[in-house]
């Protein structure tokens, strides 16, 4: 009889411990989800008048974060850049209109009103290495023509994204595009 009582008590304690563990796990998942609030949307984003010629594009970099993949476009000093980023059916080469192949099930075309700086290759097939990224599949140069430079971003699917600008006219600008992971 004592063994039966001990076994029942042990099962009760194990149930409490496993229930507490489950609740702690659920709380951790909720905390992570709250930390990754990325309700940015899939609509086009743009800033500035299209007639303004901005600074030159100097470089493109990428980074992986827990909640999103990030593309950073480095621009030179000068006026605040005009940009537009939108999901498109095809990435077209700037100037020629040629359809460019871009890996991924969805594509974002990023347009910056400004020329490519010397040393930056605006038509490179792979501007940055995105192997192992959650959302990004390819960052491809789409060319620079008449002071307009375009970049095609291939992503896994049509995911929410945001765009913002950091920097100043004196230090240079960084155009940042995040896509939810």
C-alpha cells in the first residue's frame, strides 16, 4: 500500500513539474514572438520626390537577424536619397528593360535616384552572399542608367518588409530594407 501511495505522489509531482515546464516553454515562445513583431506589410514603400537626384550608391551589404534578413545600401554624402521598394512580378534591367532571372518565389525591386559610384558594380549577378539566409535568396544588380540605380532582391515568398534611412548629408546615408524571416 505504501508503494502505491508513493507512486501516485511521484506521478503527481512529475505532472506538476512537467506542467510548469510546458507553461515556461509557452511563455518563452510568446516572448520570442513578441520580440519579433514584424507587421510591416507588403505594400510599396517610397521616400522623397522622384525628380531629386540623390547621392551615389557605394556598396551593398546584408545581415541575418533572428526576426528578419537585412539589406543595407551604402550611399555617399549629399542630399537625402529618393527610394522606392516594391514587390514586382519581374526584375527588369535599368535602361534596356531586359528581364533578369532572380532566385526566389517573390521579388522586390529597389530603385534609388542616384548613380553608381566608381567601384560599385550595378549589374553584378550577385551583389552579396545570402546563402543560409531565412528570407533572402539573391541580391542582384539591375543596372544604373541616367542616374537611376536598381537592385533586385529575390525572397523566399511575399513577406512583410520595411524600409528606412539612416545617416546624414555630412556623413553619408544608409538605406535599410528588412524582410521578415
